[in-house]
C-alpha cells in the first residue's frame, strides 16, 4: 500500500506554487475523475489542477506529491477493505477549516466527475444520483463558524456519507468484482 500523503504537505506545495487549489480540492477532483473514468493520468491532474502556474517554475516536487496522491486514490477506491476517506485537515483543526475543506473536496469531486465523463455514463441508480446532488449542495455549504459536539457530529456524519457514497458510485459504474481488469494509474 502506498504511504498516505499528508494533507499539510500537499497544501504547502500547492500554496508555494500559487496553484489556486488546495489539497482537499485536488483529492476530490482525483476521486471524482477516477469514479467516472476508472483511471487517473498525470496529464489529467496536471491540465486541470496546475493550470496557470508559471511554466518556468520547477514543478517536480509538486508532480511527485500529486502522483503519490493519485496512487493513493487508485488504491483506496479499489481496496477490498473500506479504506477510502476524503483528504481533509485532521480532527485537531478548527471546525471552520474542516468544513471549508469538505466543501472544497466536494466541489473538486463534482469537477472531476464532469471532466471524467459523467455525461457519457448510463443512468445511475437513485442512491447514486442523490449522492451527486448532495455533493453539489455540500460544495456550496457555508463554513461552520462554531465548535461544538453537534457540529462535530454533523461533520462526522457527512464525511461518513461521502466515504460510502464515493465507493458506491465507483462500484455502480465499474463493478470491479465482476472480473473486470483493475485499472492502472499512469504517470
């Protein structure tokens, strides 16, 4: 299994490059793209996540960490055990930071689905269709300004819903259990 990429490490790299996206949105994009297309290539995330970065800047460290993230997405979504989780700030971060990152993750996921070919897919079962609609709503949610057990609990439930929904959506389209070949991550 690939070593999990650290949220703060990705953010530091992206902020240093003035990429315009943060770790959660990148992870969401990769997950959405993978769910729709069952693959993720370096060209895809380079073209959509790193657009507008000065070409004279050395992007090798960023490419390396985002390649690791793409491998992580691939492995987690195809794992037999339920290891997938959206990449968000840790539980010690302020609730406002975590809820904002969750909205960014959801926006990235929706973008990844669209770019990955959502419009070319067959009609989804109602649960998957509702999940996508819910992610659109989550992407528009306002940052939770206050701390508290109720808010923590609600955020936890949303993250769990996303974990299950992403796996359900990927399985609905790709059914890796029916003997289809497992896709590769191309770098």
